[in-house]
C-alpha cells in the first residue's frame, strides 16, 4: 500500500528516515556521550523485527532513503539480519553511519547484504589524539575499517569530522589530503549541543563551517557543487579531485528550510527534529498493534503536523537538548 509522500505543515516532503538500532557504542566520543553512560534496558529497546517493520511502513509512506545509526550500529547483535532484510526493500538509498571499528571484518558482508553507502567518523589522524577524543578508540582499527570499506565497493563512502577548536581544527588540511588520497568524500560538522558534558567547554571549542572553509581555502579552491545529496550537508568540490567536501552547519547556516528527514530512536520515539523535543511514541503503537499496520501508518502521518519549522541551537555552550547524541541516532 502506498500513498502520497509524507508532508509537514510547512510543505516539506519527508522522505528520509534515520533509524537507530542501538544506544550502545564501543567508543565514548567526548561530544557524543558521557564517559560513564547508563544504557537502556533491553525491554525498552526495539527488536530487530520491530525496526524492520518500521522500515517497511515508512517505505510504504514514500520514504526512499533510510540510514541505520546508533550509538554504533555494528555492535548490535544480529545487525546483519536487519541489513539483509532492509536491503531487499527497494530503497533508492540505504546507508549506515559507523565509527569504523567493526568494518575490518564486516564491510564486505554489509555490501553483499545490500547496504549502498557508509559514513565513517574520523576526528583525528593522530593516534593519541584520536584516543583522547574517542576515549576508547584505536585509530589503526578505524583506518583498517576505511580501507575495508573502500575494497568492498560501496556506492559511496564519506568521512565525518566533528571540528573542535584546540582539539582537531589544526588537522583540517591533513584530513582533506587523507580523503583525497582515499578518494572518499568528507564532511566537517559543527558540534551540536546535545547532552550535558563536562569534558570540554562547547562555547570555547565551537568552530564554524565558515572558519573551516577558510582554512581549506588556504590550500585548495572550493567550488560549490551543483548536486543535492538530500541531506543537511552543503557540498563543494576541489580542482584535481573527484571527492566532495561537505559542511554540516546546524548553528551558522541551519538547514531547516529544506529538512526532509525524521529520526526514530532505538526505544521507538519518532523525533520530528534533531534540535527539539517534539516526539511520538511508536513503540507503544508497534506493541499495541502487532499484526495490523494501519494504526502505525496513521500515527506517522499525523505526527508530521508536529514537525517544527526550525531548531534554535546556540553557540554559548548551553545545552538545548538533554538527550545525548547516542540516544538520538545521529
């Protein structure tokens, strides 16, 4: 059963869904979660069957792109079964965001299971600095994962770097050269005020996309790309390379006017906006109506009226949203 695409009150078509499969992660990145996290009890977490049911329902409502997120999605037990199932659903774009730690032994299987694209987090090319930012991560493992993903033949691979002044902003030129060598896209992301952290002062660490572009332009010309990825990044190209450089700017150049996406947390809350608390409990509907999807479809359709026009992030270090990024699903 299909219908007209999901549309919100502001005329935006919603055709991109990010599904979190776990709040757990083998890293503890300083901008994403606290060092000592309390994770959800198992009964509050959607089963893989429930996540697949959500995917089918959203596709029936016009969704053409699904991204699996976490936490770290590849630490979820039996995640490959879910990838295989969604991989048969005929999506235009099926992607995953990963920290790369499990890719050395999983990249090939993910590609064979039907995954089209990978986004891999890479915040530093210095092993000690990488360890400090991730608290538990090993850079060599992630670099091996990037190589494995390249060898697996994904339609697209993109590196994601959260830029923080005094932490990794001096590595921007080196990260650009790394992406050029590997022939993969790279996006630089402004840190988002999600979850209360004590490890660093967000206001002092904030580095705007304009500043990052200025650093890159000291080494390469940046030419605005004409194609639209359907996501929040604004892309540029450089002479002498086929890769794209993206900028995700929730503070300085917010992308709300063209927002085409919603998120579902691993506990089944449909988040209508990354920067607001508007949400709908889909887990209650899934478990209250385990056989027929009519109520689930209608709940999703009705929820579009709750999607706000924009978020209101500030750069003064205040926490606008209390949930951590690992609870949000990217």
